[in-house]
C-alpha cells in the first residue's frame, strides 16, 4: 500500500505540475501597462509555490513508501521532534511568504494608491442587472447630473442611467453600451452600480474592480494594444450574472476621436 | 478539575426517546450530529451534481428535476455552499466527532452541560429543517450565494428566490449560530473543567486541542454572524438600511438610504474567515492523531503543533479583509490584511512539516484511517499553496471570483476537511459501533476518492487562470470561455465518478454497523483514553471509575516499554514522557 500511495501521489503531482508548466491553460494575453508586472509576480509566485508543492508531495509519497511497516515487529525511532528544525522551517517559511508579498506590493501601490494622472481619458462605468453602460463626459469634461427617479433600464443608454437632460453639463455626455478607449492613454475610471454589486472584469487588462451601489470608485489603467476585449461580470448579481457581458474596443487616438465625435453628432 | 467531574455524571436513561432521541449522553448526541451531517452532505453533494451537469449540458431535461434554469442553478449553488459549510463542515467534525470524543479523550463522564448539549443539537436540527424549507416555498431557494452579499440578499425584488426563500435562509443561519454558540460554550467549559487527574493541558491529544480552539473561534465568530443576520432580516422586512444605500432595481426606486453594502461583507467575513478554520482545525487534529498512531511514532513537535493551532486561531481573526481586495475597501487596508494572511501561512506550514517529520523513520501501518490522514496532508498542501497567490492583492486582481478561488477553498476547507472526517470515521467507527469497517472497500473508496478529487479540483485552477468567473450558470455568453469547455466537461465526468464512488462508503458504513467483524477495545493499538474503555463505551464512559493520566498522548516506540505503545493511563515507571 506504501507503493500504491507513492505512485498515486507522485502521479498526481506530475500531472498537476505538467499542465502548469506547459501553460496549456494560462492567463489570457495581457494588454495593459500593469499586465507584465502582474504576470511577472504571478510567474514568480507560481515558480516558488511549484517548488514547494513538488517537494512536499514528493516527500509525502517517498516517506509513505520508505517507512512502511512490512510486519508488526520492529519499532519506529523514538523522537518527539527537533526544536532547531522547527525554528529553521518557521523562519524560512516566514521569509518566503512575507518576502513574496512585499515583492508584489509596489504593483498594487502604483495601481491603487495614486489617482489617475492629469490628461487621462475619463469614463464612467455603471453596472445594473444585467448590463454595463459607459459614459464619456464630452467636451466640457464634466459628467451631467443623474437622477434615480429618471432611471428606465428598458429604454437603455441615457434613460438607463437616469441622465437629467435639464443639466447643461449633461448635454454633451455620451452614453453607450460598448466601451471605446484610445490605445496607450491612461483611463480615469469611475465605477458605479445602481442596484446590486457588480464587478468590472477585463481579463486582458488584468483589471477587476467591484462596482458598489452608493459608492463611486475611482480606478485607472492603460490599455496598450489595439483590439477588442471582453468584459465579464465577476460578482454574483442575480439570475443574468452569466450574461452580463460587454466589449471594450481599444482603438487609435484618431479613431477614438472620430467615434466620439460621431456619437456627439447622433445626439 | 477531576473532583468536579463526578458531579456532572447523570444516571443512564431508560426508554427509547430519552436514550436515542432527546438524549443527554454526549456519545448519542455526537452520533446524532454525524447522521445529520451525513444527510446534509448527501443533499449538498446531489446539488453539486446537478450544477456540474447544468454547466456542460445547460438545456438538458433531467428526470424528476426537470430543466435547470439559470436562476435554479444559482439556488443550487447557494444551497450547496450553505449546507456544506454549516451543516457538514461545521457540524460533523466539531459537533459530531468532537462531541463524542472530546469528553472521553480528557477522561470526563460527559460534557459539562448535557442539557445544553442536547439543546444545541436539536437547535441545529431545526436550523437544517428551516434551510431545506427554502426549496419548497414560492420563488424557491435564494440565489445570492452562500456569502449572501447585500444588496442582492437584502432586497426582495433582486431576483427569484429572494422573497420567502431568502428569509428562511437567513433565519436558518441565525438559528444555527445560536446552536453553535451553545456548543462552543460547552466544549470550552468541558475542556477547562472536566479533565481527569493528570490530564494537563499539554497532555491533551491534538484532537482535543483542535476542538478546544475551534470552540473558541466559534464563540467569537458566530455571535457576529448572528448580529449580521438579524440586521439583514431587518433590512429585508422592516425597511431599515444597514446594508442598502439608495438603489434602483429595474427602474424602481427602493426606499432605502445610507446603508453600506461593504458593512455586510466585513461582518460576514469576520465570521467567514474563522469559519474556514472551524472547518479545518478538527481535521488537522485528526490527521495529527492518526499519523502518530499509524506511524507508530510520537507526533513530531507536539508543542509546536499546539502553538501552531493557537496562532492559526488568533491570526484567523485578522485576515478577513483578504476576501475584499476587489470590493472597494481602502487599498491601504488591503495591504495590512495581505501581510497578516501571509503570516497565517506560517503555522500552517509548520503543521505540514511536523506531519512529514512524524512519518520520518516511522513504521507506518497502512490501514484505511491512515490512508485518509495521508490524503488529508496531500490535499492540505495542494489547497494551501494556492493561498499565497490569492493572499497577494495584486494577484487577486486576475484571480478573485474565478474558478481558481473555487479550486482553492474546495481543496482545503472542502475535501481536506472531508478527508479528515473520513479518517475519523474509519478510525473511530469501531469505538462508536463496536464493529470494524471493511478494510478492502475502505481502500478502494480511498483510491477513487483521492484521484477523483484531484481530477475535479486541480483543473479548476487552470480555468481560473484562464479567467473563468465563478457562479456562472453557463458559459455560452462569453467568447473566451469557449475553449475551456473540454476542461469543464472533464471535471463534470470526474465529479460523476467520484460522487458515485461515495456509495461504496455509505454501503460500507451501514453494512459494517450490523455485519462488520466485532471490534476489540483497542483495535489500532492507540494510546489515548477512548481506547482504554470498553467498545462501545458505557454510559458514563469509563464504567464507574475516573481514569488517571500519566503520559502525553503519543507515546509510541518508547524504548524499554513492553509494547510499542504506552497508554496514557499506564502508571508511571514505564520510561515515557
């Protein structure tokens, strides 16, 4: 049975590690300035944890086989442990775990401690059961007033987020169901939710943030490659959670300006 | 200590109802808890089976169940999580095995408060009935997940199941909290006051340490959840606004104002994180007890194990914010929670090292309980090592609320804890029922369950890395999820096989209860007090006398001793600590 255990544990370890190492299923291609940093920290963590995983499972299987009792004669070694070893592995584990954490902390700090830089592209994201709306403040750079009493999700866009058209600042606001962003420009995101908590998740940007009713959460990121990327809701928000899906189009600055001008003209 | 023990003895009851239904005997109550958890685990497992089937065949019409709609899927998910966490992972390891064996292992005739003990079980039973009732009311069971995030859970029109079903769900949890508080008080008092002569704290088996610390965690955590649940009931039914700000649901302005959705998350996880340790600590205790027993070697680093349990208990209360890195909570506090979370990895690692150390130069006997103890260690390592990914806020950005998290907590607090229960069942079954379980079928059950478990949960890490969000009833709407379907299908097939294999366990359990070979008083040649008494133990556990303890719990392979183990009650003179 010791041999059976060794075989099972080692085989499980081999297959698990193989699919990690071969990257058969992996993080989607990253297209934001944060992505390389996050992916680096991920790879580092995965390398270190992979080593510990293989070592621990390997040892477990080996010990089970090596110290199997073939009969009930003979005795194990009488030992209650070893304080030096306890201190050693406690210290090493603490250094490994806390060190690893500190190494990734600058990425978190740069993402979340500083506000968006001046000159970034302002976009407001509003989540509601089960759609995302994106608002661009227009030439005045100001978001117009919204009023909960005016919200009508069935009418979509302006009406869905309850835009108060009586407000002068609202006149040039553009509201869409698809997100457009210029490439290589920082995005100054304001996240809102009108009913329950949603989570704005764009795997390719390595971006995720909950949108919480009652809060306006400010975030920023910079997309780095032109293309179309999927948005998925990552917080359980009701029966349509699985289809609360959206698209981000990352385009050139010229195409972005053109797109925004066309939307303004449509109003 | 020992003197007060006798005052708690009560006469053996007469009549079926006092003996088996409303029993005051901790052993009967323990078995009642175990059967309640066994019922709950079968319900919970059946729900997960329906979920896995729906994920890969979203339009399938199942016999008896019919078609599973997206909202049905979310109800299944909510009830699966809630039933498993509360009525299985909290109920069996602590209420079940803890109730039965904590008093015996410390040499007490019963729990400190037998009536409270009975009340605690029957309150848990009522909570379970109320929870199941949520399936049968109009609108069905709630869809807000076991974490019940507000405002989804606090509004009655946020989705189907959020009317009466959600009220029953919160009520059941509140009742469960009351039951757990009663149980926790009993465990703590019993451990502190009813230890036999010579049973010092540092001679207690690690199982007792685990149950004791778990009870302290329960006492501090369930009170908070109870309050949180009451506030949620008020928000739902009396129009208060603890968790709900001004919200508009489907164009309708709701009457709430000024509440904080994050408040629920803080309160819930203040309970929820210690709860993870409530589920796993007893498993750690059982693994330690069994590894030492079947390795025929003292546990490596007994005191380090005790301090590690204490450290896990303490740190377990200051890491709850790691569930909320993406919630809109201050990014600075995310930092603090992250460091504390990494710290809690250290005592967990110490335990693993000590388990491996116990096996070094041992003489391991591979009976079924030991297989499950080794399986526990393997799963604990696998589930534990994904922790340092999720504990880093920056890696939580891509991984939070994906299948990676589902893989992580299922491995560690789900199946590792369940392996602890299997280990405990195979190990203590002879003591509880006086018969041995079938060894061959035990081994077959182990091999299929271990391999099956890994085949189900290891691939979920890959799905999470590839950004598959959790709690999606189907993957038809998102293009990048399509290439993951083969992996999802593989997981479902493995789940079908693994769940099917549990029939082996159920049959073995009930068959052995009536037909298994008679067990001796100490079939595994263990050292702790439950093995010094008859099988099954008499009403007062030790047949009128109180044991006196001379040794620590794991004196195996003692040089100069007649046998390769020294019972805790063997008088001093034998060379042992």
